[in-house]
């Protein structure tokens, strides 16, 4: 039970941080999972772009 409370709290805080980062304004406590998924997709896209970028170093 205590672990579930901490997981919900972590999702809520992560959602609020992503809300401030992306400047989105959706009120209420519903912001947890949607922003976490949105943020992870955004981070994954950035990582994929960096790994798939052509290598500027010529050997």
C-alpha cells in the first residue's frame, strides 16, 4: 500500500514537472500518466535523433 502511494506521488510530481517544462495548462490531478507518457516519447525521439544522426567525425 505504501509503495502504491509513492508510485502515485512520483507520477504526479513527474507530471507536474513535465507540465511546467512543456508549458501545458490542464488543471486537476489527471495530469500524471498522460504527461509521463508524452515526456518519455519526447525524450525517446530526442535520443533516436541523436543516435541516428550522421557521424561528423571522419576517420
